[in-house]
């Protein structure tokens, strides 16, 4: 039986708790996880201490190595990654554009509300930038979404 990591109010704390719990569950050393995720051992060790500046790319590599979806690392129950999973950059770009358009916001207006440059937003929507989680958190707040929602593959209603 899988025991989820303890629920945390801060999505970054939840991410760290999940990485630690999933690494322990797999009986992986920090070095083994770092090698599997193609990240440095120091980076993984600092992440587990809450001291790493994280990018979407790094979190996605970690999630892939751990066999879970990127978005679910921010929840109490990480979800197993499917074969042929969508690229996280594409999912982010589509969700960002859809949420922005749903709120009838231009890139400039979203930039003003989030404190993120409209040029950064444009690059994210074109999948030409690897944003930090700090940037994504600002955008999520401005769009009234959680990080999980911003990074999750949209579920389509049955027709």
C-alpha cells in the first residue's frame, strides 16, 4: 500500500516531501536519483533541503525519473506517469493560453497582474522558455489556478 507524503499548504514544500518520499519508496540514493534524472547530486540534495531554485525542466526530469506526472508532485498523491505523456512545456503553454483567454486577458494584462514580463509570458506560450517555479507560481495566482492545474493535461468531457 502506497502512503502519500503528508499534505502541505505550500506547493513547494509538497514537491520536496514527495521527492523525498518517492526516493525512499524506491530505495534510491540521492546519487541514483540524480543520475536517473540527469541532474547533479548537489542539485537533488539541495532540493531535498528546500534550497534549490527550480525550473520547470528540472521538476519534469525529476518527475520522469520518479515515474510520476509533473503536476502531481505538487499534490498529496503523486500519479503514475503514462507512456507517451505529453511534453510539459506544451501542456503549460496550452493551459496558460486557455486560462488567459478565459479571463479575457492579453499577455500584457496578465503581465501587469502577475508581475511577470509579457515577453516572458509570450516565450512560455511559444514553448521557447524554461520558466522557474517562482514565475509559474506568480502566473498561477494571477490566473486563479494552482500549480497542479497549470501543469496538468486538460481532461476533456465525454461527448
